[in-house]
């Protein structure tokens, strides 16, 4: 079970990954991430998204899908510049 960077993709044009390509940097980006075997519990583990720290930012949304399972929405909580773990949480899509 491990993060696979090539499985993380921008969702539409609302992504920081487009910076430098003539697009303005989004304040909050949306991503999709698919993994055939890693369950949500593994994805939520500390540091799972560390390899993507240069792409992700606090408040970003990741639409996570595991093979055959329902999609989950994850929010990036923190991307510390000191190299400590990127943290995430399950998004509360019902909050005001």
C-alpha cells in the first residue's frame, strides 16, 4: 500500500498543477485519486500524500476512489513546509 503520484490528477481546470501554463493559480484545487487496492483507511494515514506536497495546498479537495468502492471526498488539512506529514481529513460536504 503506497501513494502513486501518477494516479493523482487535476479535476478540470481548477488545479495548481496548471500554474505556469498560462492559468492563474487556484486558491483551492480539486483533484481525483484512484488506487486499486488502498482503502480509505490507508489513504487517511499520516503522510500518505507527502509525495504530492508540491501540488497540494490546505483546503484542496481530493475525490478518492478505490476499485469498486464508492467515491470519498477528502480535504487537505495542512501541507507543512518543514517536511512533516501532509494531513487530510474526510470532507464534511454538509457544513455551511
